[in-house]
C-alpha cells in the first residue's frame, strides 16, 4: 500500500506535468495565431510579363527589336493563325511586330488606355487560331466522339476565335 507521502508526490508530479503541458500548448497556440500562410503568387507576375510574356503570342519566338523599337515575333513553330495574309507583317519569314509595353503594371491597371495591349487584343481576335471544344457528353462508351463532322452533324463543336497569349488574353 502506498504511503501518504507517495500519493502527495504523485499528485504534485501530475499537477506539474499538466502545468507544463498547458504552458507548452499556450505558446504553441500563440505561435499558430501569429502564423500567416505565404501569399499565393500571381501568375504570370509583372516581371515575367514585362520581360517575356507580353512580347509575343504563346508559342511564338521573340527575335528582338526592329528599328522602330517594336518587338519582332516569329511564328517559328507554325502555330496556326486565322489569316496569314493579313496577320503577318512579313509573311515570308512569318514575322509580326508589336509595340513595346513599357509599364506592364500601368497597362494591367487600365487595359483600355494601354494602346499596345489594345493592339495585341485586336491581333488575337483577328488572327488567333480557332480552337475547338467538344461536348464530352457526346462520347460513346469507348470514348469516341459520336458526332459526324463529314456530314455536318457536328453541332456540339464550339469554335473560339481567340488565340492563347498567356497573361494578355484575359485582359482583352
């Protein structure tokens, strides 16, 4: 049988352990309240857009500046465009020139007043390759498309005349 002193020692040990646990939990809770998760980055960020993204359409290659200070963009990978005759400034080399965007933040804040951005939007609307979106509910059990484009029964195909230009298309 345990003596009275043993019982008192066990009680003080339990109280001390609970006190230390409580203090530790208090400081942990205090640190958790102070913690703020890192802010999600905005992509594409401003420096990407100024140095790379706003220069040329997605899939095109930046070839430097011409004598007028415009970006020279080449459709090196033959990304399809709507009207090659009217969309290239130099059709033989597949080049198009775009005005420089000197302050991307200013353009982003007020796209309507940013002439180079408006020109890019206009180019996207006129020249962008059409993309097709099909209704996934028209697939059969084997995963094949059930429409018949050769007979014109392809009514579930939606053509979007806008090209992809990461960071620019969403401003148009």
